[in-house]
C-alpha cells in the first residue's frame, strides 16, 4: 500500500515533502506568508523592516499606563505633583477637572485629581525641583514595572513615605505620602 500517493516530489524520486498539504509551516505561518524579515527568496528584505523586527517590542499601551490619584491635599500640592508627572511623562492625560468643592475651604471633603501616565514617553531627569504646598497622597495603579518607574520619579522629586502596597498577578497598587524634601520622612 502506498501511503505517500500524491505527495511525492518528482525531482526527489518519490520522497514526500514535509509540508505538502499542511495548513501552517514549521513557524506557524500559513503557506506563502512571508516572515517578519522576508521570505528568503528573491530580493533582500528591506533593511528598515529587518531592523524593526529585531527591536524589542514595546509593551501595549494598557501595560505601559499607570493610573495616578492625587488626594488629601490642597490645589497647590496637587499641582506640584501633577507638574512633576507632566514634565517627566509628556503626553499624560490632563487631570480630570477638580470639583467645585475644592475651593470650599478646610472643612470640605478632599478633592481627587486623576491622571493616566504612559511610561513609554519618559523624559529622564525631569521634575526634580518640586515643592508641594502641603503633604500629598498619591496612589499608583497599573502593571508592576510602570508603577515602579512612576514611583521612582515621584520619590526623586519629593520625600516619599510608603503607605502600602497591594500586589496582583500582573499589577501593583502603591500608596505614597509625598512632602517636600527635608519636610518629612525619607523614601521608603
């Protein structure tokens, strides 16, 4: 019984070809689909495409974003922290509008300013000379490494007291109390 009927390579004397009739090749690509660097047949691949394929891929936007909540402070304190973040991470989302009660006085509920920071757009050594007018609570939430990067920027600009951490499988939540350097406890 000939089990290779119809799958012989006439030029190789009846030896079956390994991928004849296969739905994908040994790399998981459907037949005829080129690799990221070219097919290997014909003209050489575009050098820019080859270089781009060899670069490490940047994380998707959702994995590079850190949600930051700034609270328990006056407007000047929040603006100092948000200013450091805006300088260190250009293109961050602008803070959500502060509620009207922010100007109500000391008896008012604390206001919360919320921003999203994309760590892929970091400017090194930015925002090092900030002084909040009052202690500020900052809560960072996102993928672990981006949260660590945002925390490092804040703790270089301010004195940071670590208030707590919650770790998930792939995410991290960190709460910090930020004060001007020399006005409170050092980094945790």
